C-alpha cells in the first residue's frame, strides 16, 4: 500500500512518525511541487494545490485531514467523482469547539466583555444581568460538531435552537430546517453560532438581510468558515448597534490582513482559526482505521456527498 501525503504547512514529518505507528504496513511519499510522484493507492491531504490534481485523480480514495472539505471541492470535476473524498469525523474537534463556543456564549451572557471594557476605563460598576430565558442560542448546522456544541450548552439552561438543511430532531432543542425555517430561526436567536459546512448555498449566508432578522443586541460566533459572513455587512451592523458584538475564529482571508477593519473594532473578538485544532494522533488513527476498512471492502464513515458539499 502506497500513500501520497501533503500538508499545506509543510509539516509532514510528525504525521509520518504517527502513521508509522498506526499504519506500519504502508509506504508514504511526500508530494513536492515540480516532482512527479510514483503511483499511489491513497492520498492524505490538507488544502492541496492545483498542481497536485493529476496525482489526486489517480488514487482509490482521498483522505482529508480535517472536517471541512471546501479546499478539495473547489476543484470540481478535476477530481473524478468515482474517487471518494473522506473527511475526518470528530477526532477531538467537537470537544474543542464546545469549549470555544461555551466560553464565548458565557462571556456575553455574564457580560464579561462589558466588564473588561469598564476595567480598562477604571470603572467599578455592576451591570444589570441578562435574563437567561431571553438569551436563546441558535446553532446553524446540526452535524456532529453542531450537536456537540448544543450538548455542551444544555446544562446552562439557555433556550436552544438549531437549524439544518434537512429536518432533524434533538431533545430539548427547537429545530428548524430549510429556507422556510431559517427566518423564524434567526428572529428568535439572541446568539447566532455558525457551525455550517461551506457550500455555494451557505456562502455569504450571514449577510445584512439575515443579520437584520436577529433581535437587536444579538451576538455572532463563527467557528466554521469565514466565507459564511459578508464581512463588511457584519461590521456595519455592529457599528449600527444592531449586532452587539462578534467572536470570530475564521475569516475570508487568513491570516487576517493587518489593514482589515475588524482589527480596529473593539466589539469584535478575533482568534487565529484555533477553535478546533487538528489533533494529529487522533486524526492519524482514524484515517488508518478507515484505510483498512476501505481495503477490506467494509463501509467507511464520513464519505463526502459532493452534491451537498459535505
């Protein structure tokens, strides 16, 4: 078994070391621009460049070292449809996202962001608390990661709402689906948490129109993809006061350019795409298991539906 490995960050050695433990029967080849690779059975990649497409078009399956596959799907039919693209399942990302989102929600609910501003100004004053029943959390996307976030928030007693493309049910959660359900979902969500995959349908979904449907003083948390948000329109809605604040971990251009106006807006909290870091050991073990399942003809989880985009 021969596997082609590529990492956009170039840090392949730690991955090779872990694969030697969990998949010792495999030989690995590191992809290098300008060098023709030997034929491989599988590819394990993160954000591969266009120059890699000829090799990707010849393997039996492509394993993506992350949950989001938009960097692969952008190539369309250049990757033949008969070649499965297999994404990571949870692999430790769900817990990290649950921690991140819970921290952001509680920071806003307990008004710690306002207290931080007061402290910097030398102000000692108690602020009126928010009513829990008026602080509904709306999660866009009810996949494995979205469900994990909702489960983490459940013990705090917030009203919980979820939206998905198709009809889904979760105990204790008001669920909405499709275009018809989106409007009602947004109008009742005091905090909007984006957990969606990036598809043509969800690109720029969080625009001025949909932000305007949120209650006045709403909050936005994005841990999915930067392209879900129309960035200038979010900034305008924050400056107008309709959106109270936003916590953003992902951006349309990363790293976020130094001149980007988000840096100058104190009501926007910026983190550098760290809400769910890829845990290498867990990811390698999962990919190794899936490759063995694929080799033996067993069903493999997390095969991407290209028509849906995830």
